[in-house]
C-alpha cells in the first residue's frame, strides 16, 4: 500500500481527489483479504471480473468469433445470453445512387461560391442525396434463455472475462454446491459454446430455450436441438426523411442450439428442452442467414446452420475449447503488456474504473489496451464483416446510428490498432469492404459526379451504400473512400507484401485517385489552388467548398498512389498527372488565432468545442503534420486542440489521445486517456457529449460505440512507438517512447509493430528506455530514434537487434 501511495502522490492536485483516494484505499484495505482467495488467479491486465450479475446490457460481457457475438449477463436463476450474427440487417441488395444527380453539381458549387449556403442545402437535399435518404441497420438475432430453478439464492458469486484465452465464466454456490458456466465463441468451430457444470452428480437442472426480438419468427424442438427460424424486421422507420419507403427486409435467418448432457436426462417441454439431474451439459449454438455478398442473398440459412452444427457431432467440450484457445491465442498472445499493478488492481473491474481518475492504476491502462485487441479479434476476422459502430454486439432493433459504418471517423478508428498491435489479419474484413465499395462507388461516381473511378460518402451498410445520406449538411462528404483505401496502403507499409500491393491495394488507390483527379475544382479567389467541394468538414459548419480535411486526405491518397505506381513500375503518366494536381491542392493554413484553419476562410470559432477535429487529420492518422517536420503547423494543431478542449464523446476523447501523442505530449495524451476512462453516467439513450466507459469497459459516446475502445488502444500504442515519419530515402523512423506519460514510468511491451516491417520489445524504467529488441520481418533498414539520437542498422529478414540505453547516449 505504501508503494501505491508513493506512485499516486505525484498526481494529487486537489485535496478533494486526495480525500477520494484515501476513501478508496480504506475500502480496499477492508475488502482485499476476503477477496484474496477468489482473486489470486486474476491477472489484472487480462481479466475483467465482477461480484454481481450484469444489471444492464452494458454490464454484460462480450464474446465473439467475428461472425457471432454474444453478451453474457451472468444471472444465476434466469440467464440471458443475447446473441448476434453479423449479417442480420434490415433491407436487401440495393444501389442508393440517385440517377442524374450530377446535373445539379455545378449549381450547388456556384451557390456555395456565392455564399448562399441555405439554398445550396435546399437544392442538394432535393436533388443530390441517396435513394432513399438513409441506409439500413444492423440488427440483433436472438437470445439463449437458461433457467436454473432455485438458483436465486446463490452465494460466493463471481463472473469473469479472461482476455488471455477469450473465455467468459460464471461461478457461484447454491446450498454448498458449486456451479460453473463457461462461454466461448469459437472461430474455428464457427459456434458459440456453453459449458455448464455442477460440483455434485445430479445437481444440474435447467431449462433452455431460444427467442428473438424480431416479429416474424418461430421456435421448435427436434431431438436435442432447439431451432429458431425467422426473418429480419423492416427498418424501424417506415420512410426516410424524403418520405420514400426503405427497401423491405429480405434477410432470413436460422439458429440451432444443441444440448448434450453427462448424467441425467433431457425432455422436450414445449419449445424448450429441460435437463434434469445432470452433472455436466454442453450447449452448441450455430447461426446463419441467407446473405452471401452485398448483391446476393441466395444462401440457405438452414443448410449452413445444420452443416456448422454437425461439425460438433462427437466433439467434446474440452476439444472445442482447446481449438478455440489455440486459435485465439495465435493472435492475442503476439502482444504482452505489463505496466505494473498493486493490490487495488485486484478489485472488481467496476470498482477499478470508478476510482481510476484518482488512483491511475497502471494495470487498468494495460487492461483497456488489451481489451481493445480482444474486441477486434472477437468482431473482425478474415472472411467476416468489418466491426460496425458496435463491433458485433447489438441488442436493439433501432440501434443508435443503425449500428452501421460511419466512415467520417468511426470505422477507420476501429482499425487504427490493427497493424500496430500485431493483428493485421483482423483488418482483412475492412479491406474486403473497401473493395466492395470500390465497386458500388463506381455508380455513385457516375450518377452524382459524372466521373470515372469510385467514391464513398460518410456512411455505408451491409449493402455497401456509397451515395450521400441523411442530409446535405453532413452527408455530402466525398472523401470516405479516399481515407478508407489508405488502410490498405498502410497494411502494405507494415508488411511489405508486394502481391497485396499489386492485386489489392493499387487497384483501389488508383480508381479512388482517378475520381479525385476529375473532381477537384479551381478556387475562384486563387486560381493556383484546386479544392474539394461541395463537401463538409465532418460534421460542423454545413455544406462548403474546400474543407481542410478533404485536402489532407486527397493529398496523401495521391502520394500513396504515386508511390505505389513507382514500386510496381506502372502507370508513369497517370502518376505524373497526379503529382501535378497534388501540388495545386489548397495547402494547410494558419488562422488569426494561431489555429489550423478548418476551412478555406479564416472563420474558426475559438469557443467551438465540437467533437470532430477533422482538420487535424494530417497530424493523425495522416502524416503531413508533425512537430519535427512542420513545427508551425504542429503549433497550430496545439492551438486548435486547446480550443476544442479535453472532453467530447468517447471516440472524440480517443482521437485526442492519438493527437497529443503525435504532438509528443505524453502527459496531455494521458489526460485524455483519463478523461475517457471515467464511468459513463449516461444511459443508452443519452446522446450528449460525455464520453466514459460502461462497467463492461465498452466505450460510451454515449451511447455505446466501440470506436472509442479501438481509438484508446491505438492511442496507448502511439505513446510507446510511432513509425509514420520517413527519411529522405523513404525509410521509416521508429520513434521509441515518443510520448511516454509520467504516470506510466515503468513497463514492458512485446510485439508492437512498426512500419517497414519490425516487431519490438520495449522495456522502460523510471521513464527511461532500458532495453530494446527489434525483429526485422522484411529486411528493411532500421532507423531508431530516441530522445533526438538516431541509430541506423541494415537488417536481414529474421534478424533480432538488441539495444540498451547506452546505445542512445
Ligand atoms: C458521427 C459522429 C457522431 C456519432 C456517429 C455514429 O456522425 O459525429 O458523434 O459518432 O457518427
């Protein structure tokens, strides 16, 4: 405890905080002993645990295999396991493009140049928006219902989620008999599996059933299987804002729950199965729909579901669990992270979160970091859909923002940690979605702009909508695809995979660039400049010409396309054309308050605290602004961030962690992390900009949005390693501990990845780098930078280079 107080004292700024800390410590010292027996096996960086069942959905614990997601409440008497399958959406294959919209493009531009924004909005809303005005939504599938008669009086209760093996569990006692539940979502098995155990023969008695929130479904029992068949509800609003109906839902689905017991017997009771006097039971759930691809829904859910479930025939729980753990650990265990812990770290997760602002327990930081990796592995695997606004976990038929893909920040943020935290494979669904959009976005480019190439606006859905939705004052933002396609390029930079560059990255980049080469338009006030528009600076200020963010994104898109063409030795003329256009794109400008200008005109309001800080894209995730390369622009970013403040929605706080890390200010970055790691006081329907975390550590916009989890993981990684700057030969600097916060003076991380193809083990003590190991994955030149000192090494594939602090003196 003395050590803990010493660690924390430096951060005590106010006596109120001190009082809260003392209260927390007193509480801890009273409760630690009684909990020690239960918590001795808990690694506080890798386990979420609670001493009560979840009181609401955002306290339930998530599992997922990329396809199926489930939320476990851990109730003793009436347990609900709410589950999703990633292709249950409203709607059907649909092209949202508005035929002939391009006829109004020039008129909208002219109105904007004349300062007649309201008229531009009106015309664009009438003539330029998607058909219908909105997109469709991701929906829940159903619930596994388990009732255990007599278990309402359970004692010695705990429930856990172990990130080390992706097993969620529940333990309790009833009349001296111990009961244990384990739940996994297995990617190799494509199933959800539940194991129920009693410590005494014959003591396990329960009834299992299935239901669904959709209106059109039926449940039946066949032998030891419960079968749920249904059809997705129509979109929750009948018509879009334009009064036109949404496409009818045509997704059909089926789930099967198979129950196997050891000891005891099973009996059909209505639409459920009752198990009596058993010792163990294993439940396997398969779930599938008719979805094949954004333009094809011809699969048979029954066939798929039966096929997946039949793979479990004759397989023991132990075998299924072992396969799952092996598969999961292959991804998860690539990165280990230790920031130290103390007695307070052993408290239940909700209590740790409640006092984090005061105690700054470093192991909560490593837990949140690893939780982000866990959530990505659980919601996004090769061959699955990308993580939506809620990953893969949604219990509502009218989810916030349809639980779809918002591309003006949120979807990209979901994938920021993928490469750096050694989960490259988990970004594959994003790459596949970008490829789909490069197909559907062609027609949008044609109908809305009369241009070749492809374009995507600020949202998409399962049907790969690419046209501008909702309203002109935020929906017309054409750089969604330009941003997304850079994720494929970044994958190339991390892996050096030339086949991937040639076959998957370049076609997408080239056609996105082709669109913008035709799209940019001269700036009437300065004919040297080309600008974007009509567009928005998400989601502030309405429809405009020339928002800064667009220019930053398009510049980097062109640079990447030019470089890719050079590496592949193709399209020389096209690359030369892009280079010429790129040099004319309106540059970043510093305004009268010293801020980075969000628009062409110097009209930023220093009191504006809007959640989006779009015009800092060039600082993060872009790389054209940095304190070492463009110090004045970096200063201007600092001014902008000071105007916007240190609050905002969950994801906004997460973005600011990354911004401050890129500005090499670890303590400010950590302040934003702390501001993100406060208990969310808001219920699901409160959309105010308050941020925070729910007790299951899901990030809160509010309501729940997963981007903040992924953005926090990425921000923590950015504190420890950055590799986006390059020397004159194009080799990447590996900046070590570039923004280490003083609150994290000691630590060890293994497996972080840097661009150029390197894998790092970094150890630091008393805020100083002490040991470093670097594996070379591609044989690139290694350039390390620490506190201004640069070390260069030629490497071969497979080399491990070791360094100590002395090497940097
Ligand atoms: C953007 C944001 C909102 C929210 C939504 C899903 O529209 O501005 O804050 O995150 O996406």
